[in-house]
C-alpha cells in the first residue's frame, strides 16, 4: 500500500504534520508530501491511500486550497481510500471550524472512502508553533492509517463450507 500526502500550508505547521505522517509510513523510502496544487491526480490508484491536509481558515478551507483541490477531476477520487487532517486552534470544533471536516465532506461527495475520521492537530498561535507532542501524535495517526489502509485494501477471504 502506497501513501500520497498532499497538503496546503501558510506558515509551515501543516507541512510539518504532513511530513511526520509520511515518515511514519512503513516504507524504506516514503514519498515526500506534495503541495496540493502540485498533486498529480494520476498517482491516485487502488494501491494508494491519499491523505489530504490543510490549515483551518475562517472555520473551514481557504479559497486557494479549494482551488487546488477543485482542479482535480472529481472521478479521480471515486473509490479511493482517503483520510483528511487539518491544523487549528485547540478549542471545540464548533468554535474553530475544521478544514479537515470540509475536505472529508468534499472527498465523500466525490465517491472517496475515508478510512478514518477527519483528524486535527493543534497550533499554539496563528503562525504556530504546533503544540507539544503533536508531531508524535501525527506519526501515531500515520501508523494507524497504514493498518487501516491495509485492512481496507485486502479483500476478505471468506471460508466456503464444503459441499
Ligand atoms: C486568515 C486565517 C484565518 C484563520 N482562521 C482560523 C479558524 O477559523 N479556526 C482556527 O482554528 N484557526 C484559524 N486560523 C489559524 C490557523 O489554523 C493556523 O494559522 C494554521 O493552523 C497554521 O497552519 P500552517 O502553518 O500550515 O499555515 C486562521 C489563520 C489565518 C491566517
């Protein structure tokens, strides 16, 4: 199972989370995360988990991030395994909003299959830094995504009763 991490980031915090997720993937040479605007949609195939991350702006996704996301033909997401994350302030989601939730909804609307609920990683201020422990939490999340992606990708073998 391969991993493609695509992100947007103004101050670098979401990029650092994206890098931590990519590093956690059990592969000798993990692909480095790519800015969402540079994502080559042909990389999204059945053997790939797409993880998309963005900073939360104005309770959701920034206009530039949407533009980069919208450029990808909708059918490219159909039946693809995905997970979304964001960075935001560490307060109730009803106060801060969540870019990850908006991305997740858009992915589902395009037929993608989220393998885990949208996740948030927290910044201490508008420009960061990330709160203590968030990169480790990102690595843990990445490892969990790997387990879930493998489970989703492997068709279950059903034992048939002998005639
Ligand atoms: C224009 C702007 C709007 C923002 N709006 C929100 C918001 O609605 N909720 C929130 O939790 N954080 C908000 N933030 C803080 C961002 O979440 C924070 O800048 C981001 O997590 C940093 O990620 P980055 O370093 O990858 O850009 C906002 C930041 C900016 C610059």
